[in-house]
C-alpha cells in the first residue's frame, strides 16, 4: 500500500468513524488475506463484507449506537471480526479477558451495562448461565451453537457503517485501580485515530514491510491496537492464542510468513531464546526486523542476549489502557536506544515527572510519578466521575500511578508502581481482588496476597492465610477453589496455611515481612 500522509487519514473519506480506515485496504486489496488463525483465513473482501453485515445484524437484534457488548473471545478471526463489526455499528465493544470465569465476567457484564455478550463455544459454559442470570443476549462465534451466532447476524443484516464523531466512545476495556476493583475505560474514536494514524504512517512510510502478528492478548489494549493497525494498513494479521503459547510455533510462524516484527512480554522473549538456541538451523528469521516489548520490564541480560542472538533491536516502550496503549517508546527516541529506558514520549504525548503529593514537577534524574496528557488519553472511567476526577491533575495530566524519572535527554525510566499490583508474565494482578475471592470461602479466616520474584514471570502470586477453627482445608483445595472463581494467572501458585499472620501494632497484616519470608524460603 502506498504511504498515506497523516493529514489524509484525518480528512474525508477516512475521518469520522475509525471504521473508515478498514474501507481503503478492503477496496485496494480485496483478494489479499486479512486475518489468518490456525489455518483458517478470510480475504479483505470477505472480512469487510462480513464485518458490515454483522454490524447490520446487531442493529436488527435491537442494538443502537452507544450500546455496549461484551466480547468474551480469545485471539482469532472471531475477535477481530466482532470488534470491527461493533465499530461499524457504532456499538461499544467491551473486551473481556478470555481466561475470566464466573465472578469476573458477572462483574463486567453488569458494570458495563452491556446488552449482549459475544463468546465462542468453549466459553459458553461460563457465559451462558451468567448472561441468563443478568439478562444479556448471547451471541456465539461457534456456527453450531444453539444460540444466535455471528453467522445468523450476518445473514440477517444489511451492510452497515454508522458515522461517529471523534468524541464518541469506541471501546470500553477494563482495568483495575489500587483497590483491584475493575473500571471501564472510555476510549474514543479520536483516541484510537491518533494511535492508529501513528502506527499506519510509521508502517507505510517506514522500513517495516510484511504481515502482522498478534500473540499478545487481543482483549488487551496493546493487542487491539496491533490488530486494528495491521488491518488498517492492508497487511495480513496472523494470530495465536496466548493460552496456547508455544515458542516453537511462534518461531515457525515468523519463519513461514516472513514476519518483520514481533511484540511480546518478558517470558515470551525468554522462551524464544531458549527454544531458538536449541536448534537455530530450524528457523530462518532473516526477515525479522525488530521486536517490541510490553508489559513487565524486560531484564537487561535478556534484552542484550535477544538482540545479539536474533540480530534485531528490541524496542522497549510504555503505555496504559487509559492512554490507548503506547505513549513512550525507544522507537521515537532521537538519540538511539538506551537499555533500561522506555524511550522518549511519542509526538502526541505531553509527559512529565511530578511529586505525587504536591504535583510539582521534579528535576531530571529525580523520581516521582509519571503523568501525561494528549489526544490519546481516555475520556474517563465509565460511570465513575469521582475516579475520573481523581485520575487527573488540576492542569489536566493523567496520573499513571507509576514511579519513574526522566534524564536530561528526555528519556524515561520506570522504577516502580504506586499501585499495589503484582505483574506476572505480563498480566496485572491486584491482591485486593484475589484476597476478596479467598475471603469469600467460608473456611478461610485471614488472608494476605502478594507477589514474590519468579525467574520467568517476573513475579508470581502467593497467598498466606489462616483457617477458621476446625477447618481441614488443604493448600491444594485453596488453589482449586481460586481456579474455579478467577482467571488461572490470578490464582495463587504458592499457598501457605499458617497458625497466624504477622501484624503491625495496629493490626494490619505485614505483607512486606511475608514477602521477605517467602523469598528467603525460595
């Protein structure tokens, strides 16, 4: 595809709804493959037609622009199709982590005020009972489902594209705050347009050519942006489910399709290194041009070894759900890479480091809270005016809750988190949420959840707890219970049942002491 000047992508016929950005590649490359997953594929003509007809089908079933739909699907064609169909229909998609279970999906179904949920056959077991309980329509990506299917919607709907304005909400993903209670993030067409135009122009006018690849979770903001940018540039998107992670499969996919860019989290980089070094002759990765790292911080030795072994730069960056993904990156840096830094702010990002108590900007080199503003920053949190107000400074900067510092060349470094959060394998886990699940068990008396260092995942979830008198609950039973209530990555991999938990003089559980004890035992 020919390079597209950024100003053209902000003007007719590509302004208005972000859905218009799919029209150009569909018209220019109708016979090229748009999305491929596990051997199944749709061309741009077929994908675009189906997206538009599913959008029409959503209207036929009574949904209107501005209504919400939960998208409870793993990486694959169904996810991409559903999100683009929602954009065309003017319906706000609210992606759900496909590993979530009863408690978590119940919360998002209700909090998002969704009218329906789109799931696959594998997730109907969890979605259907909850949807019936709270009154949501069920739409299945499984053509053999007993429920309304995407095929049914496509058959019933006329091609549809509802025009939207930049301040209309496009997506409502969920994140968590310091208490662990998820909040719906309101991301607009304007937010996405800024990020997508940045990605589109860097591709069409830059050195990277070739197919796109999504192995990071597509329900996550990074995965959504990867998916949308790839399809807006007329490339083929190849997808792999993160829960079926296989480093050999990823390396073979990079080889087979000559994919130029890979984005992953730290554990993926470690696994790819190990697998590749075992048999480097098995893979031709000469087309790999760069790798991007997101989520948890990539250890410096892994960063350096990956660059040396694969002979590609590793592009570190930083961003949040509330900033529609990337806000800082080494890719934007004017003075090259500085390992350990997340790079410089993107051109549309105004960023600074402030004292979290006073809001006053601190000198270069001094730690503080990273704050930012720009056209990619969220409109706010859904139905939470107080939380929205608290998330912004008086002068309009979004408070990230992350600690860091900036050097004299405007490179940013992330040094810690203000939030009480465990970062395990690229996933955020909030101890308060896991603790509440464990407290709901009738035989658990007290509990403390915290992160402990893990060689591959950065951190892993640990829980120390006491039981009610007379209970014979085992550590294995605690893990099994947690697995039935919350996503597998959240459940405590380490459980210790104690007679008592260490506490401060005021009666608060001393998590720091427990964490140190678990580290010493490990």
